[in-house]
C-alpha cells in the first residue's frame, strides 16, 4: 500500500493506492453516510460497504446527467442529509464524476470521498477534484473543481472488471507517459504484458506513477489555466468521438491520442518514430488507434468542447515522448486540419 497526499492552494486529499474498500469506513468522520454506487458494483461488493444509505444508479454514461443528479438531490433531501454528513462514491469514472458533482453542489458542499473501482477511475477520474455531468451527450459540460477528502484505489476490485473496461483504463496510463513522463512510457513498453495480466506489483507501480504525475500537475494548476490543460492530451478528439460514435472513453482516448500524435507529426512538432512508438504501444493493449468518421461531424462536436476558447481551441500535441505543448488553433483552421489531418492520420495509422 502506498499513499500520496495531494495538496493544492485551497484543499488537500489523501490517495491510498492498494487500499481496500472494506477499510473505507475507517476514513469517514462521524455523522450519517450516503453511498452512491452503480448496480454492478453493489451486486459484487455490497457485503464490504460501510453502513449507510445506498443510492444505486444504472452503470454507464447515460446516468451522468442533470436528470439523474436531480433524482439523487431529492433523495438526499428526503434523507435530511446536511453538511455534517458524508457522501461516499464507490465505483468507476461515471459514479465518481456524478457523486463528486452532487456532493460539491448539494447545500453548497458536503464532504465526500471515493473508492475507485476501475483502472480509469483510479488513475484519472477520481484524482484532482474535477467533478462533472454531461449535457445533451457532450462530456462534462456542467461541473466544478473540488477535492474529495480521500481516494482509495482498491486494486483487487480491478479483477472483476470486464476485460474491455480494464484495457480502456490503460489508455489513460499511456497518456501520462506520452505527455509528461518518458520513463513511465518506457516502463509501460517494457511491462505491457504484465500490465495486461494485472501482475500485482507492476499494476501498483503504474497506478502509483499515474496518480503521482496527475498530482504534480494538479498541485501546480488546480483550475486548469495552464499546465493542467496538458492532461487533456487526446481528449479533445476523444470526447468528440464518444459523442458521435458511442465508443467507450478508453477507446476514444486511444484513438484521440494517436490522432493528436499524427497531427503533431504533420505540423512538425513530433518525429515520426515517436508517433510510431505510441501507436505500437496502444496496439499492444488491443485498443484501437484509428476509426473512420466524418471529419465534419468531428468538427461540430469539437466546437462544443469545454477546451474551446473564444475563436479557437486549445489542442494538446506532442513534441516528443514525455513532452507536450498547448497549441492554440483557430476554429476555422481547425476545420481545415480535421479535413486534411484526419485523412492523413487514418492513412498513416
């Protein structure tokens, strides 16, 4: 078990890698407890939940909406939950995003914590205080930044994931190596089969490194005005791909990273050899590196992305393995890039 203390200017959060769901109750202060989870997690792990009111939701992005938030707000009111009580989210990225948003907005803020049950949640969604819900299918359009009291990353819970869901989380692991940590990228290259096999010590290491990298960025830029933008490497394309194709977040990030990498090559920022390394590592996981879509559909979805700024969009590109940059692109030029670059990337990938 390893612990990282995330400390921002206004808040702090303890992250426990290799902790256990059954011990989460020890981290919760006195007062009443509401647990927000999904029905799959409840069915598998209900016996390990601490004592409290359980609110379960349908698994998947369809639950990450204002409508579902409203349903849960009403249940909290009925339960007469107040700001001395506690909300615990047990689940993956959707549960963490939704529960964190609800805890941050109900009565202007109730203390909360996470037990992250998926690899994607453990290395990304539960870390850093971003909490949000979708609107009309557009990802995380409504949200806040507020840190949980703690995050427990229970590696044992990963063993009950479907293979596709586990592998999807590896896309976020690769992201950290590609955009900020060359040593981590090379570690993944050397140990990809062990990661796929969930070898305990290797899995703990990649979760620890991923969390550590994200904490470094969040401590520098909690509210995403600078360095934290780089954590969106691949995500501008990914969120648009999720919207128009319905593929999973991990699959979309994998395609989005490789598309951004190909664009980086075409614009002269990245060497072809480094782009090929990213493609090879992604393919070794079984994740996709490209897919056929209409570039105009992609452009229209990107126009609604929260990384849009005025007349342009902040596109995260690579200068090398472990080195990224924020490239401001005019929105009209972005359309030309998508028409040209997307065809280029499909051909090259």
